[in-house]
C-alpha cells in the first residue's frame, strides 16, 4: 500500500505535478474537489470548509465544535481512502496526517518567488502587485493551517522526503522522479507494514465516530489508538459512567475486539461550546 502526499506553494505547479503523477502511477488522486465531496457526505458543508480548508481559522472558529468535526472527518476520509488502495493526496495536510506511516512518501513542490509571481499573475490575469498579495495570503493560510491543526512547519524541508523546484523541471519529469524514488524506497515488507498501519488508523477513526458522533458519549479530546489487536481510548471525561459508555460503544465497531481505557476522569472539566 503506497501513499504519496504532495504539499505545494501557490504558483509552483503542485496541482499539475499531482495530476501528472496520478496519471503515471495509476494512483487515485485525492484533490480538493474529491475531498470536498467526501466531507460533504459527512455533513461538513461549504461554510465549514471555507473556514478550515488549508487555512488557519479565526479566533472563534478555532474554539468551535466545527473545527473538531472538520479535522476528525478529514483524517477519517484520508485514512479510509489510503487503506482502500494506493493514492496521491494533494495538500490538506496529507504530509502531516501520514507522517510516520510506513510506505508513505511526502513531497514538497516549490519554485522561485519571481516565477511564482509570474505564474500567478498569468493565471489570475492580474498585475504583479496583486499576484504578490495572492501569494502572501496563500502562504500564510497554508502555514497557519499546518501550525494550527498539526503543529508542523509547512516550510521546513525536514518534514518531507523529497523537495522539487519547478524552475526547470516540468510536472511530468518530476512525476517520473517521484515514482523512481517510491520504487527505490518501497519493499514488500514496508508495503505490508503500511497496509497494517493504515488499517489500524482507519479503525481508530471509526471508533471515535461511533463513540462521539453516533452514541454521543461526552468524552473530550477522544482518541483511539490501535496497535495490532488492542484498542486504547484516550481523553477526558467527567464521570466513570461516560468512560463505561465509551468502552461499550467502541466494542460495537467491527475489528475492535479488545478495548481498554486510558481516559482520565476530571469532574470539574468543562470546555467551550
């Protein structure tokens, strides 16, 4: 199982590179349009997507339940799609979501600033001054998005396996280089490890969905970590009854044979709505 996550600067031809790689490899492309359709199926509407999609939310949006819903279902969709088969993830924090998962490849696409300005001005049919403003806004949004949701530095090359500069290489050439790197890094053992880990991550998300969104058990900051046959619930609850209900709900999810709790009881704990 292979996942290639592509982060990109505006004007660096990241979208074109992702499409070229998907065409070359035959992998499914999870781009903005595809993920928006999937988020919509989970009840994340246009207004919520506008607030959170590759941008740092405003003060009140950052404190809302909508924020948690968006991130939960974004992770759910990405893990489920990756567990279902090989895919290319364009943006949406994919390089952070799949960090540490065996068999995944994280790529960043960049270009010199002057070239980005030229490309953006041409695309939006605007002057260079306006193109500069568009780039500054885009970079700020994407950097803030990664800081807020994943606590990662979007610009730092250490967070990527490969960084490509499109100053001279076209998307098709970069796609070939990505595929060569993927083949060099991939082994049968890593693919088996990747498939197993993605299955665990997808199961963890299903358990959180069952506990919080189906059964509506009041557990704050709930996470379900899955390691082989063991599921461990983490979070904060006000009562032991809530923990018991969370355990019961988790055990309803197929694949969650053994579930234990590491949820802490804090009786005076409250959160903003």
